[in-house]
C-alpha cells in the first residue's frame, strides 16, 4: 500500500489519514479473540481503570502474543509510514487500549510527541501514531477525537496530570484547546472523530492533539495504538520502562500481506514474562557511537 | 402547540419526541445569559462536579429567576403535555444542568420515575420529562442518550450509586442496559442521541432509560431539565428537600407565547433566598383529604 499525492497533502494539512475497513473481519478476529486472555494477566504491562478492574491499556503485546507480533509487521501499516519518512522504522510503543463497555474512562487532550521528547529524549517528530480498530467505533463508545491541523503547532505546553485517570498524561491546557478548535473551524470541523468498522486504521501525526471521551455504551471499543519511529530518530533515554518505550531499534521487517490469516513464525522475546531489564530505568542520556 | 396523531404514536413507541429549534435564538438568549450569575451563587441548590467548581446542576431557578420562571409557564412546552395527560400540571422538578466545557461529568444510565416513586412516593408515571437546550448539542459535548422503547419496561431494578459522580443516582445495572439496547436494535438504533441548536426541546417519558457521557469538548452544553407532573399524581412524601422535589401542587397557568421576549410579571417566591422550610424533609406519608 502506497500513499497518493492527495493523501500526502491531506496528511500534511489535517495531520491524519483514515482508512475505513483496511483490515477484513477475518483479519481482525484473531486479534480481538486474543485480547481477553491478555487483559486477564496480572502483569505490570496491564494498566487498569481507576477504581475498576477493566483494563485501560495493555503494553507491548507484540512482544508476547503471536497475533499482535504479526500485526506489528504488517505491510499495509508499515509501508505507507516508511514512504512518509523515507527510511525504516522500529516499534517505539505498542498498546491495546480497552475503552471497555461502561467502564472506559476519558483520555484527556494531549499530544504524544511531547511525552516522547520530554521523557524519552526522542530527537524529532519523525514517529507516526497508528490506531487500528478491533471493535466498531461509533458515536457512543468514545471515539478518538482530533483537532485537525493542530500538529502544525509543534510541541505545545502541557502539564503532567497525575489524578484524572489511572494513567499519568501530559495534557494540554483547556484554553489552548479552545483556541486550537476555533482555529480549525470551531463547531464546523474544529473537532473530528473518525468512525468505522473493526479493521479500520488511522495514521496520525505525533503532534496532533487528540482525546477521547468515556465509554458508557454497552459496546467495547478496543483499539491497537502503536507508534512507529524512524530508526535514526530512536529515543536517547530509558527513563520509562521498556514495555512502555521500547529499546530495540532494529528495523521492522514486514511479513507478507496475508500475515493475519496464516501462522507465519514470529519471534516472541517476552513470551515467558517480562525480563527484569525491561523494568530498569535510567535518567542518563544514551552514549551513541560517533 | 398540539401533538398530532403521528406524534402521539411515536411517543408511545419510542418514549420521546424531539422538536429541533422550537424556541428561537432570541428566546433562549435571555435564559442563557442568566445562567452564569445563577451558577456563581453559593447555595444548596447548586451542585458542583466532583473535584471541580463547575456546576453540575442548579435546582429550582424558576422560583428565583425571572427568565426561568417565564420558561416554566411557556405554552409551547406546557400545552402538549397537558394534552397527553388530559389534565393540568404542576412543576415537580426544575434543573439547569451544566455539562460544562471540559468539566461536565457523565450521568449514568437511569430512569427518573424510579426515584420519584421510591423517594417521593409519586403514585404513577404520569409525569413528563422535558429537556430544553440552551446551547447547541452536538456529537462532542455529551448529548443526552436514550434507549428507545425502554419506557415500556416500567420501573426496572436500580441501585443507589453514591460514588461515581457528585450527585447520588439510582442507576440501572450494566447487564440490563445491554439487553435493553439489544432489544431496541443494538448498533442499529438501540441508542439515540438527539442533537440540534439551542432552543430545541425533547419530551421524554419518565420511565425512558437515559444517560449522557462526559463533555471534554470546549463547548458548554447547558440544558434545562424539568418534570411536569399531572396534578392528581402529585408526590405523597417530602423525603427530599423542596428545591429538588417541589411541594406546591398548584396547576401551572401558561403565559402568552411571547413570554420569553416580553417581561411579563411572574411570582418569585424564593427571590430572597431559600426558605428554611424548603430544607425540611420528612419520611411521613402526606395525609390527604378524603
């Protein structure tokens, strides 16, 4: 899959591209079926909602789950991003966000790159966010919302919100959100929320300001959110555990296009549990070869 | 304003009727302009959001604010409900719900009549909920959601939720919500959320199951929610303060249709503050004249 000139211009202008139904129901079924067992695990990589047992986010499933390890190497996702950046990619972060029926809490307005810069010392914005819907996303189950064009502002001011939800987040001030939404068209298009069937994919810029509301509908809204970083742009610090910000900068090699339908062999380095090293963190900047 | 046969059938089937833009922008402006001063008051009738100074709901403004006292007597709202019940009405409850930009919290799935029966000993369901939008309601600012037809179930089981938000509510169990939504069409119409400009009105059955999500958009979603009870169906107990469940069963006399544009005189019994009696409560059943 290659991006057209029109898509490239649209991405530059709006900060995102939406591909409804990019993966078929057959392709997403194995992924979705694998989620409950992953969510049941009592491991550091499962973050639960505040005051609830529902999983808010699961980290690094591509390191210990076959279906997700295959998704992480899917050419329909990897190739267009390689095209955009003009180089090979590594997996910076891999999450399966629950946003479970009745329980899914908000994700406040934020940018991702701000965190990667501040915490991980990622040099530039050359990392792409990818969302893949494992459930239908509709009006009622807390769709992801974007402020189109907000990526053009670069990294905006943010404060570390440690209390609103169970997961600390660098969130953008309300007043600035109001201004960005007005600038993007106010009530006419200042916020957009792509909706579609399971298997849909969104590519969005790492500086695009986004959020999602709570899910009080009876429908789960499980989505994979991952970040593909240009290899030359790898992080320079391991302040966060490895299951949150990965440290293996080896370029991703794609599997064939039918890799969600056939059991191609994949490496699962954390199959037998998180290594102790994955929990070690450091405030030191990496020493790079000259 | 009179309801057509088609509207009566629709109300019976779905449990609600939506009137987009029933009041003009000129008519709602005075109402909306009066809200900030009312919300600023440090009074028992202003309930604030959990952990925030934003007002979640203001009670009984028709007792101390001229514009809202006029709205409470508006024939475009009162007459169709009189038609439906075939008798005069009194005001059982009057709220201005904030659902303020960035701060508005969820209202969990619930029915209203269950509370009125259990707390207030209201004999039957002959009380109508009315929602009037003072701000535009859109996809992003936490629209009211209904499960069409759920009023046909009568009063369903509920539990008193004292912790989720700042306002205790009798909420319906998740499993039952799932079933009601499936029965109403699942992802094809099992939940509906009327959206429209300021001045829109919804009439909805007191047994209709409803909820609304949080509002993390930059747009307030202030709405008046009031309950018009058939006079013969008045409550039989004053377990809740009078500003929440009114005790004056005098039939409402309508003002002229232009009452939101002209300063018709209205009585404001609580203009100088809540009387002490309004805070008195009792578990005794009212003794009625034989």
